[in-house]
């Protein structure tokens, strides 16, 4: 049964969804089989110190429909003022992630990572600088502080994107609400108005923990999924997009073209943020970031021309040494010949995070009556069973 989201909210113009557990099922609850071992939360917050916060904006209808928000990922919490090794990669660059020139040049990340809609990148970027200035007064220019990382995907089919409804205060709230623990998924934060493979998409997360003989390291991933063609949509190797050919995004009101609203087959974008506690240097994190594309490809992303597929990876190891400004730093590094299992974990966690976003998302009607439909759980299970890929969840 298609799940509906109320299109009219009479009281609040916005609300905050923090990192509290959600009651809705996740991908593996539906019997989707996955490789690898997840962490305790099966979330990016399984990497120690990582916190996530959201501001979700849902109000109005028709021309005044607001369906957007902000997601904040704090690599080591709200009071961290140091740097972490980091790297980024674009599978296809029709999108934006600010601050990446300095990430590439310095090999480090010294700011939170925020994700919002395409037309709100500027104000969210400014808000991150102001938030940092209030927390750490008296500082002058630095590449880390003054060039924060803010990314976007386009939500103009469901959201009044040219109404510029995201404010600095919304970014502040996402940052201030960030917590560790389980994370809400689907129509939350920057993912509120997003679509993926022509279903309702949004925010998703997952993690993998390596076997002790491979170091026991954790990989955590958070995605803002707003990309992909329906016909290529695949779940556990099953061509679900070719089986479910209805429930395509439905224009309403004066909207006459799906293409004009960025839901043509393959249009859209996906932002992926990856955290790990493995001691990796920037060139190794670049290799990790490149492998994110494999997880996107497993689900059906192909880096189409109009897609902004941009990924960033950071390591929480070596933080104390990275911040030294005197003497020689003593850096630890995982040898390259021991990195392959992290590549596997990256692909696995990315794939599951995308599917978690799709499973958690609810049908949404937004701007000018346009509607994006949720991935139907019952039909998904039937299709997986048809292809002998349904895995009944283990009873807890």
C-alpha cells in the first residue's frame, strides 16, 4: 500500500528531526540480502565521534509547498576544532560541493559537512562559517574554517526551490541538533524533497565493520539520494525498476514537463559522505571515495550527464597528530596491500544506505501538486521472492 504524507501543515513552518531511532522498517527488514557486517546502528555514526543532525522543512501546498531541509555531519562532534585527513571524488560533476579545492590541496577536512538543496548552498555555507565563528571566537582566516564543505542535490519537483526557504537558522539547528546513535532516514534533512530512480528518495545511511583479522575497522556512509533511471534500478541484483514500471512521478497543476523538473530518466544527483576509523592518508581516502561509485552503480546509477555524483571520505584516525603545528607528526597509515577489504565495505555500505533511503521514504505531494511515490514494500518483497533473492529477516 502506498504510504501518504500529509501535504498541509497548519502550525509549524519547520521542524527538526534529530538522530532518534525511527519505527519504520529498513532495507534489511524487508528481506533484502546484503553482504558484510553492519555496525551497532548500521549508520555513519558507528564511526566513533561522528554526529548527524537535521532540519526538515515541510509546510504549505501548491505554489507555496516547502519540502526541503538541511543535513549536518560533524566528523568529531560540535566542539572539534582540528583537522582530519580527507579526499573527495566526482563520478559526474553536474553538482556542487564547496570547499573541495582546499580538501584536495591540503588533504584535510576542518569543517562540518552540510547537505541541502541546490539553491541554498550559499546561505548554508555562510551559516557554517558564522556558526564556527561563534563557537571559536577570535580566529582569522583559515582554509578549514573559511572554506567549509557544503553539498547539494536538486529538489525543485517537490519543493518551491526558488522561494529560498532555507535560512541560516535552519543550518544552525541542524548543526546544534547533531548527535550520535541511530539516524532517521527518508524524507528528512536535506533529503526531504528528493527522489531516486523515479521513486521518493532522500536520506539514508549504513555501515560495515571489518573482521578483526582485517583490522576491525568501521566504514560508515550517509547518502542524499536524488538520482538514477527507473529502468536501471536494481536491488540485490534483481531488476526491480523493470518490474515496477508504474508509480512514476506525477506532475500536478501547471507542471507540464518532467524534464523541466529534473525527473527525466537518469537526471538528479547523489551526495555521499563516508567516514572511517581506519588510519588512511589522503591518497588512500581518494581511492576509497572512488569506490563509492561501485555501490551507486550496484543500485543503478551510471553518472549520467545531468547528475551530480559527488563523494567525500574522511578518516577519524591521526586527528591529534594532524593538528600539530610544531615538530614532526607521527602518522599511522594502513599499508596499501591491506586496503581491499575497505573497498569492499565501501561498496556494500553505499549500496545499503541508498536502499535504506528508498525504503524509509514516504510518498510526497509538493510543489504545484507534483507527487513522488514511495517504493512499495510489499511489491518489492514479491519481486525479490520471484527471483529467489528474498531473505527472511532473522528474528531478534
